[in-house]
């Protein structure tokens, strides 16, 4: 179906980008906990989304402890909005088809 973003077909990527769209930026651990994935899964997911231009990854320190923050980019927010619109259209078409049959 047109409008569905292949990068967001993966449930973890969709979850991460949806979470990030609700905030300016989030610490890696908060995103990991929300998505209920391991550090390595989130790291790989963030790398794919960063390569697609949907997420910005920022590394730094809090005191002497290394930290990573993730943020959705404008392109990422637009891709998410388009993907969600396509999913809503798909759901509406399915409901319409079910109504025509039943």
C-alpha cells in the first residue's frame, strides 16, 4: 500500500519513532525501557533510523558517565505522520470491506 514507510514496518522502529515524536529528545535508557528492548536492539534500531534521517543521535557525558540521547528529526516526524495516515486508510478500507461482506 502506498504511503506505508518500509523503515517503519518494523514494530520496534515504529515504537521508537512514535515515542520520540512526543518529546524534544530522550535519554537512551528511557527509550529502551519504553520500547521494552535490550540495549543492543535499541542501538541497532537507532542506527537504522539515523541512517534513514529519522532520528538524531547525540552522545555526551553527565558528570563522568557517558550518555546517549535520541531525538526525532523533522523528516522522522513527517515519515511517522505519513505512515500513520496510511495505516488509518488501510484500517478504514478493511472496515469498509468487512461491512460490504457482512
